[in-house]
């Protein structure tokens, strides 16, 4: 469904990614894990056209999208939830959600999509008139994900969804991610909370110093000595 082949990229004269290759099949949850500075967010930015690849190829639904503008990718069915959420703080929950449906033209479909995200996140349905700036960290993250889902994307990319949240709100966010998995939403998740992420994901890739050093089923990753030592704190 989404495939990255031999991706090389970076910032100005600094190369960050070296021949990164990975893929996501329809209905899959794929985790991209690794230490800070490994190139995880850079990988997502290349997929979304925020950064232009230096080399390699990115395909989506069999179509070459390498370097395609972000707005065109959104219309094709890619959605991105950044680590800083990028909500509109002076807008209500309802208004933020409508902004996520800007590619949807038919009003009946917008209402259908609202019903869908409210079924996933009932707390948002209770707070439609609340301003985003007044919400808790966990609620803002739920709103960011729900807004991305308003366009009913074919693939959702999540960048550090638990960053900066309290343990209680981290639990709320991962409960939401688990719901998405049951709904067969196809997505890639970049996350520092490795153990919880691997329990949710079907497969995972490990990115270290800009290179994919491991890949496989999440259950196998949890048993791997390198993963235990480097990311789970188990000697």
C-alpha cells in the first residue's frame, strides 16, 4: 500500500537517511522505532512531501509519489499527525474536526465522518464546543488523531503520539490507537514508548543512525536481545 525504497535524505549538507526501505500493507499497523535522532521523523516528512528525497522512491497505492506536494498527498489519502499536534487552539473541537474534512465535499459524508470519529472518541463528542486550548494533553492528542481521520485517510502516520503526556494520558492515547487497530485502520506509528507500541503493532522496523537495522513481527521484536537491551531496559 505504502512503500519506501532506498530512501536517502537530509537537511542541507547533513545526510540523515541512508537507503531506508520499508512498506505498509493494507490494514497493517507498522511501528518505526529507534533512538532520538535516528531519522524517524525525517522518514515521515519525506513521505508527506515536507522534505524532498535526495534519492530513492516512495510509492502509494502503486503510484510514484516521490516529492509530491503535501496537499496532493492528502487528497490521495495520506494523513499525518505531527508530534506537536498542530491544532487550532482558538477553535472549538467541532471547528477543528471540520478543518480535517476540507477534502470532503459532500455534507452527508462530513456528518458520517463526524459520527465515526465520535464513536472512536466519545469524550470528544461531549466537548464539541470546548476550545482546543483548554483541553488536557491526552484530549488534544485524541482531537489531533480524530481531525486526521475526518478525511477517512487510507494511511495514517502518527509521530510520537505520547510525547509530553502524563502516564495517565499516555494510556488514553494508546487505548485510542488500539481502537484504530480494531477498526482495521492502516497506519505507521513512530514512538519512543517501544514496549507498548510493539504490543499494538503487527510489524516493526528499527532505525538507528539513519539506517534500518532490524525488521520483523512485533512479537519477535519483543523477544529480541538487542531490543530488550537498547529499548526496554532489560539486560
